[in-house]
């Protein structure tokens, strides 16, 4: 029991002492990923396998940001884009509650 408390206190001291170091390290890592265009190899592989879906997702994100509202209940919160056709970028903007029902 005492060993666990000593270990916990030691960890807390280490974390307090090195917090800024790890924050900066994470920021640099995230910036490198952004500069490369993707956060991971899996995302690159997914994009190669599904180019139509990537285009559709990008279209949906742009559409969602234009201040749309849910076509069913007119709310502007928790909006998502429901794809009716991925290849033609067709779909509607609806709230999360209605999207789960689709």
C-alpha cells in the first residue's frame, strides 16, 4: 500500500515537471501529421481504396459548415450529412438523432 502511494507521488512529480515537454512533443507530432496530409498510414490506405467516399466526406464537411439545418426538425445542432449516393455526392443534412434512425 505504501509502495503504491510512493509510486503515485513519484509519477505526479514527474508529470508536473515534464508536462510542457510532452505537450510540445505532441504538438510537433500533430503538426507533422497535418503537413503530411494524413494522420496515419491507415487513413492513407483507406483513401486509396475509397476515393469516392473521401470526395463525398469532404463534400459533406463543406456542406455541413454552410450553416444548414436539419431537413426534418430544423435544428442547427449536431448536424451530420446522410449520403444517399456516394458517387454523385447526393445527400441531405440532418441532425444526429434523425441520422441514427436512417
